[in-house]
């Protein structure tokens, strides 16, 4: 537990435990509230006034995203104190967040995804000590690309979550939702081949579908390392760019989830069907709690459209 030391320390711990009891996975919440804890180390709860928080907002004017994240955590905590009648009102009620940039995700084209997966598969180490780890990383990235998973989801899968008939049970991920998804036939064949190799190579009991070291799951760090190498190999050099009020994301493993959604909607559109009508089904498949979260993918048509937006923004910036 993060070492809170202010007069609010006990209440902060209670709030974090309360959120956990509701099923939230607030990994960033302790860090957000630690800042508040440090700022009020020598003050009392009566000092939590709107002017106090306006001062914090001003101090973070050069880091607006950091302040916005802190504001979210602090506002929830102070709402909790209000409900518990520790304070009479929430002093953050009228404190606004900094305006957020429009966000355009990086989008891989289907050809780029195929090139990446081929490269990763072809560079799986052949020596017995590293073969299974390399193979596991390939399968993890395959599931991100072909099933639109979040990076934590394939890494948390156990052997029991895979049904040889071709389904994966994804348990308690973001929004504490469970979902059962069918996997494409080609992906099922890849998983079955992987499991045959895994069975002959895993000598110690490990419950995870994609095993790491010491009975643990495969690490995100290992996946990122291989992903970054593959992106570089296929010639993609597009780091995150902030142009005017728009953030153009660089390629990350999560970009494969964005790409899955956008390329799926493009495929539906090319068949003469309505992407809008497909959103509820795609939303369930991807594990969104509301299909309006899936609808954001409609603003980018495909990888080419995304690149044209970048080129346009750069050109306009140069004109200015």
C-alpha cells in the first residue's frame, strides 16, 4: 500500500478499499491521491477549499494531462467524503479540467499487421531455452491483432479459459466485465499448434496459457520489446506527435486493438453494410461497457485516412 501520511491518510485508504470492493481496478488511483496527501501534509481538512485546488491547477498548467488525471481521482475521493459527511461539500465541484487534445490512434493496415506477425513468427528463437517464450509472445500479439484484445487480456488467460472448440473466456478485465468470444479459425489453429508445443516444453506446473517465469504469466515488458522491434523492422517510424490541439498516437501494442476495430468496420463498409449497425456486436466482442465507446472508431476510416490527417495537420502547421 502507498505510504499515505497526511491527516487524510486513513480516509484515503478507506476510499481505495471501497473502490476495490465495488470491483474497480484503479491502479493509478493511489498515485493520484498520493499527490493530494503530500500537498496537505501540514494542513487540515478545513484547508480543502476551491482556492486551494485552483492553486494546484495553476501549478500543473504545463502538465495538463497529469492534472486532469489527478482531478479525476481527487474529485471521486472528495465526493466520497461528502457522502460520508466528513465534509459539507465537494470543493472540486466547479474546478474544471484542462481542455483535452483530440486523440487520433495509430492504425495499422491489414498488410502491415501481416508483415509484423510474419516477422515475429520467423524470429522466434530456435534454442530450447527461449523458444517457448518467443512463441508465447507471438501468440499474445496475434490475439491483440486478430481478436482486438487489450494487452493485459491474453497475458491473464489461463489454460482453462481456452475451449478447444474455439472460444476464449476473458475474465474480469476493464470495467470488471467477463466475456466469451469466438476466435477466428486461423487463430484457433495457431493456438492449438502453440499448445502442442507448450505441452512438450513446460516441465513445471504453470496455469497460464502464455507462461512466464516462476509460475507467472508472460510479462508486458517482453511483449513490448518484441513488438517495438517488429514495428521498426517493417519500417514504421512514427512516434507520438502533438500538432495544435490534436494528439496523433504512435504505434503501441494497444494500437492493434484500435486497428482491429477500425479495419473490421472498414470491412463491413466495403461489403455495403452499415458500420453503425455493427457497433453493438463489436462493442460486446471488444468488452466495452457502452457501445458509444466503440463508436469513436468511426472517426478514422483506415490507416490511409489516418495518415492523411497527420499530413494535413503538419502541412497546416508549416503554413502557420
